[in-house]
């Protein structure tokens, strides 16, 4: 698949014009599916879904979220609030499908972006398939307080990401290795202990991670090359600022829209996804439709880890097919 690329520009009062790089494939007159990636990915993480749904007759777009790839990378942490990222997704959806709402697929941080685009810009969204992060309505407060409570005096990766510049510098020392180690550590081919085992509070994210040799088939060869090259093209602060902006989300979102989503929704996750175990003793995938009024079902993909649509594209596409067909 060789997508076409377009730029959608969104003027903002606080951050100037945000230019969003978007890969597009399929018939320009067909209904739109918009894909929103997470950390530390780019549009390329949706390549299997783009090809599959273009062949099914859809127009499929995958955006570089602001802070990534060839999209704008504003400096302020506040520029990476979910409300800002959801407005970006809505702008792309309106630009590419001005006359009809779009189906959204979101993975990792892209899932909260997609969920909240449906909440905050309901007219642009026909349905949402979220992957790896279930929907929960945003509430005022700082989510980092939860992680401090659950991981007192010990390491948790989101806590490590909070200090500006630290994670960025560590990744840039050997970016290709850092990306490979991150992907492998959260995959179904790895032990979850690489990510979630108890570590001292001063542990650094990359310490102890494995650069796989040979790499699993799904991340071997050139599979990660576009992602690595995109991060090498500019500073990485935007990728980590999303973690630093979490405390701003609730106050932005809680007063707006309906907390229970009205659009058709579904959830897809990997059986071995690390997100399932972020809260000790609780399966985070236990009730993903709790705050969705038209929930179409959950698919847990056997043996898949966090990168479900890349690790198990056929199984993920089958689940997405069933959801899209249900519309």
C-alpha cells in the first residue's frame, strides 16, 4: 500500500496553526475511517487496517497526532491536552468528510482521543472502535495521584516520563534501539515483567529492556523503520508531553458533552496487553462498555500484546469487520 499524504491545518488561538500530516488511501468518495495512533507510534501503525478497509471500499486516513511525525510539535505541555488532540482529529474528519460523520479507530493514547472526539465533537463521529485503552469519562483531578498511590516509593513508567527532558534524552541516545525495546517489552512475545515488575523509584525506563535479536516477525525487517525515521526527524517532547498534560484533561472535558457515549462503540485488546494489569488485582479490560450506551462488544485477541493491530492484524481486522458491518 502506498498512501497519499495531505496536510490538514487547524488554526488555534494558543498555539498558532497546527499542521496535521495525514496518510490517505482508498476512494475519495467513499465513507471515511479515521485512525488515531498512540505512543510512540505514527500513522504507519495502521498500515494493515488501511489496506484492508480500502479494499473493502472505504476511504481510510491515518493521521500523525500532533507531536509526532510530520505534524506540528508545539512546545507547551498544555498543547497536548486530550481536548486539543480531539479537536485535531475532528478537524481532520471534517476536512476529509465534510458531509458525513466518520468512523474512528483509536489505539493506546489514540483511543482516548477517539473516545473524546465522539464526546466533544459528536457531529463528526459515526462510531468508535477503541483499542488497548477502554473509555472512561474524564473527571477533574490529576491521574498521576492514582499512580503515586498504586506505586508508592516504586517505579511506574508514567511517573518516570513526568520530568521534562529526561525520557527524551534517554531515547535519543540510541533511538532505533529504544523504539525496538519499547515495542518488544509491551508485546505478546515478551514477558510482562519487563514492563510491570516491581522496581525502585529511581529506575529508568529503558534500563533492563531487551533489544530482541532476532526480532519477532511482526516487528522485523523494515516494520519499525518509518516510526524510527519519524522520531529522528524532530524533537520528541510532544510524544512525552501527552503524559505530562493528563492533569489538565478533566477540567477541560468534564463540563462538556455527555459522559456516556451515544455512538456505536466496541473495544479490542490483546490478551497479554500490559494495560490490563496497570491496576494491581484488577483487569482493566473487564467492563470496557460501561460508559457506552450502544456498545457492540469486546474482542480479546489471543496471544497479542499491546500493539494488537500490528501484532495480529488479521484477527484485529476481523473484529473491526464485525463492528463496521454492525453499523
